[in-house]
């Protein structure tokens, strides 16, 4: 009887991985169905996947990271006369044992009238960002706005242009994201907002609201930029 134990164990492992694969496939299918269902209610067109998103938005840093890029459960449409795309965006960095997979639900708003300087905003991690500064990591701070500076890491290719964009009105509009996992990036005609994770379908409308809060604040500032 004991000679069958290795075969039983191997069979158990095989069944375990088959079950994981089957559940993952089922969950992905149910997610796609849920997002497809909310698309018309949000005024969007649903597309299973798109192939050229990385190329279309190559000016944004998120799309220059890693390899094996995928954009699935893609929502496309117009809101307030601007183009909006929402999608589950996947990419991988490294390879083999060192591979790391990233997946996040992102919202991109694109306005041809925009001319934003490159910038990136995220929550500040006191310990790790302190170490980062020691080794030359960028964090643009404002002496007159300690609340914003202590809450966020702000980066940009041109510090002067980034400071000019983030006037007090724009900084105040970002206060709602303090303590959250929101990551916000902009350059040229595009603004992208995500939380670094895949959102539940019912959370997508909240992401859209957040993206438009950022967009409207930058639009008001960009008028004078």
C-alpha cells in the first residue's frame, strides 16, 4: 500500500493545480461578464482586450515598465467631451524566479487641449521614502504646504514645471487621496489614475469619479499653464 503513496500525492497536487486553474478561469469569466454588464450603464463600450494601448500611451511611465503587457476588460467612451478608457492592465517585470506580475484597474482621461508636464503622485511612505531620498530619490516638497508634502511623493522630469503645475488649488484637490493607495500620473494630453490593484466591478465608478476630480483640478490649472 505504501508504494502508492507517492502516486496519490502527485495526483493530489495535480488536482489541486487543476482546481486553482479552473477557479481562476471561472472568476475571470464572471468578472468579464460583470464589467460587460455595467458598461452601458456607465455610457461605455466594452471590449474584451486591446492590443495597442501600450503604444498609444507610451508617453506615460506606467506603460514603459516591464513586458508581457495586457489590457483586458476594456471600457471606452466619452465623458464631458473627453476620451475615457478604463481597463485591467497587466505587465511583468523580470523573468523566471525573479518575475513579478503587476495588475491594476486604471482610468485614463485624454484631452488633446492638455499640455501637462510629466508628473507622478503617490502616498508617501515615511521610512522607505526617507531612505530613497538618501540615495537620491526625488520628492518635490512645498515649504508653504507641509500637509501636502508630508502626505505625498511628487515627482516630475522638470521640477520647475511640476512645481508650477501644482499650485495651491491643485494641491488642495489632491487632499482626498491622502492616506490612500492612489497613484496619479500625467503628461501631455493624458492623466491616469489607479490604486495599484484590480478593483471589483462595483468600484470602477468610484475610480472614474476620482479620475475626473484630478482631471477637473488640472484642467482649471492647465488653462493658465
